[in-house]
C-alpha cells in the first residue's frame, strides 16, 4: 500500500530495517527509511521481520519544514558568501590604501576576476638631455656650467667673504691663481706654491683693489697680467722669485716687492715715473744696481740690502734748482748697499729728513 509524503512512516532507531520501494529514480536513507523523489516521498509498507520497539512517524508538516530549512540554507549561502568576499576585499583595499596604493575595482564594467591597481609614484625631477645635433646650444650650456664650477672650488678651498677671498696656506697645494668670484675686491693668496701669473688670471676681475701674493714661488709675471685692473691700489709680491716687474696699473698707490731677485735691467727706466699716485715703494732685499726714476708723489721708499753703488743729484732732488724741496718724501732706506752716502751730499739737500737705517 502506497501513501503520499505527508503519510510516510520512518524508522529512526538503530537496528530497524525497512524496505522502501520507489517507482522510477529513487534514493534510500539507511537510518530513517525515507525514500525521496523530487519534492515527495513514497513509502511501501511491507512486513517487517522484527517489529520496531518505538516507531517514529514523519508527518507531512515535518517533511515540509525540512524542505523549508534547506531552502533557507541555500538562500543564506547565496547571501553570506558574497558578503564574506566583499568584506575581505574591503579589508585588503584598506591595507592597500595604508601602503600608499589605490585599488580600484569597478564591479559593473570589469569582471570580478580582473583587478586593476593604480600605484602613485613620487614625482621625479625631469632632466632634459641635451640634443647632440644642436651643438651650439650644448656648447653654450657647457660654458655656463664651467663658469659656475670654476667659482665653486675657490670658495671650498678658500674663505670667501663679501668682496674678499682668503687663500692662505691652502691644502692641497695651490700652484696657480684660483678662479675668483665676480666682484672680488681683495685677494689674499699668501704662502702657497703659485709659480706664474698669466694674463688670464685677473682678466675678468676688474673690481680688484688689493692683491697680496706674499710667500709664493712666482718667478714670472706676464707683462699684461695687471694692465686691466684699473682699480688696483695695493700690490704685494714680496718673498717670491721675480727677476723683473710687469707693467703696473696707473692708479697703484703701494707696491711691495721686497725679498725677490729684481735687477735694474728687469725694471723699465720710467716704470714708476708714470705712476702719478704711487706713494709707497718697497724694493728692499733685491739685486738692484741703481735707483730707478721715482715719481713726485712718493712718500716712502725702501731700497735697503741691494747692490746700489752710485747716486746722483737727480736721484731725489733737482740738481739745477737749489730751492727745490721735496715735501712728500718722508722716509728713505738705503742701508745695506755698497754706496757711501758721505760722497753724495747734494743728493739729499732737498729732503726734509736724511735716509734712515744702519750705515757703516
């Protein structure tokens, strides 16, 4: 006898065995004895060899509630699983943002399998590479860079203040005049290893007023090295190896060339006579044989420790003018020379003071 699913008996205790027959495709549950087909179950009651001790019967309502529970589980699975994936994606998105990455996933336009990530990189300075075909621009740029680099080492090796450059006893050894910053007015490059002064060393620095090159190894100065320095007032070349002097700027006030190897033939006869502002001339400890012509503006002249052997009435005075007085001359040194001053009394008659120093 067959009945519908709502009148289906079920055996739930262990040891109970029930035979269930179904028409067509069927499935048998061993413990419950329930046979399901589609959404209904059919049961064929047969003789049971050993009667059940406590048979349980599944009613139609209980079978329907099981199906409803299965449907709810399917619904929840369709809702919960996407929600779990979405929350995982949000957490990973937050982690990416914390690391400076931006993750953009557009679910409407892009399939869920494809994920695009946009990474923000810091902006880098773009350095334009020179065009090798345009040689003119490249040469102009390289010349500008060379000028900037030429100014840099001087202020690294030396001390650069406003208008002044101090390069004294520079290490490593300085053998040439350093490239000076523009508008340099005072240069102190003492006690280095400079050996030569060329025309290019001061060609672009017309603002120089004072140059001190004491204690170097300078043996040669090109004739036009100082000719463009129209504002130069003080020039110190003491303690070098010079045998001659170059042309000097007309506004020069003080020249110190003590302790060199200067000779009379290395100084032009009218070199100092043309310097209308020269007031201080120091040529001591050299190898001069005679006194050069001196300008009227001179106040102090040191010629000690040379090889001067003769004097004339025209050296300091005017021999034909007995009334001439040289007012500007204040100090003369001739000690340490082989000349005997007592043999030349008329050479000092115009002076306000006699030469100073220790004489034999």
